[in-house]
């Protein structure tokens, strides 16, 4: 096994172990999020689905329409999916994909509790989504891609599953400038999303390299995990897959 593959497997194993504990109500006190996505005033909000794992509110910027099919990457206990479900209506569909089986099970239980018939959850890897090509109108994700070892592959998959002209809204954590490595290490001990955070401009470039366009930062907020010099920020980015040539 190459060092790169071994490293990716180690990262994924650690993430799955941590989020399995959270799904089972055994939260590691050193693995909380940097800030909580606040959907409490939204239709569809379900307290049991809110594990405090978000860093933004991507559904607020997705402009979901009745009848659309939306894909939630790293759907966790189903919070963003529950908020999105009433926006696409009975003729629409929300598909959540999560790497952790216990999270998928918890999300399914939460959806059944409120009778969300237009929501389905799948176990899967964001680097190799169990979704057909060009089948999704909107991709959303809330503080998940920062945990993915190969972010370029994640965005290539987003491009693949989106219909031509389809859009995405991603909330994530990035670094800004040249933060002190020691501060980042300490911040990681407090907020488990920090270690995989990419530098903001590099992050934007890798999205564009996947072929996605019309990139727009719709929300940006500096974070203070350890101190104001952390160099961390939450960012919400909107964009789309271009239409095919000639359409």
C-alpha cells in the first residue's frame, strides 16, 4: 500500500470512528464543531437531527425549487436534508450520502419520525458517490468536504452527478493567510474539522479545476477557535456545472 493510500485510509478511518461515536451519542469532547449552523427557525427543523456539526447554512443559499432533486453530501443525522425537504415538495427528492453507517441509520430514523417521504439516505464515499451521472439538480454540503482527503476528487464527483446547468452550495472550513501551525494543532484538538482545512484561494482553484463555474462566496466568517490569529474561516461557496456545449 502506498503512503498516500495508507494516509487516506487512516484519515477516513479516524473520521468514521469519530462520527460513529457522535451518531451513537458518545461525542468526543475534543471533536466538536467550530460553530453551529442555526436552522432552528426553519420549517423542517428537527432537534434530533441537529448534532451541531455544521459550519454554515447552505440550504439558505441553494434556492431550491419544487420538484428538484438535491443531494446532501455528508448528511449526518439529516439536518440539512430535513430543512431542504419541504422546499422541493412531494414531487422533489432529497438524497443524503454519508460515510458512517450509524449516521445513515440515525438519519433514516429521524426522517421516519416526521414522515419525510421525499428523503432517502445512502451509505457512500464522497470520493466515489453511489449516484448516477447528471442526475442531480442541486448539491449541498455542510462542513464535510474539509474532512475528505482528496478534495479534487470530491469536486470531480460533484461535477459528474450534477445535471448540465445544475448548481451546488458548499459550506466548509478553510484557512486564510499563513496560520501558525501550532495554533492549528491546538484548534484541531478543540474542533475536529480543522486538520483537513485547505487554504481559501487553493480551495477555490481546485473547485474551478473540476470544471465548475460561476463561483461565488455567499457567506464568509472568520473563526476564533483558540485565538483571533487562528487563520480559520467558515465559507459558503455557490456555483454550477456549465451547460453542455450547444445547449
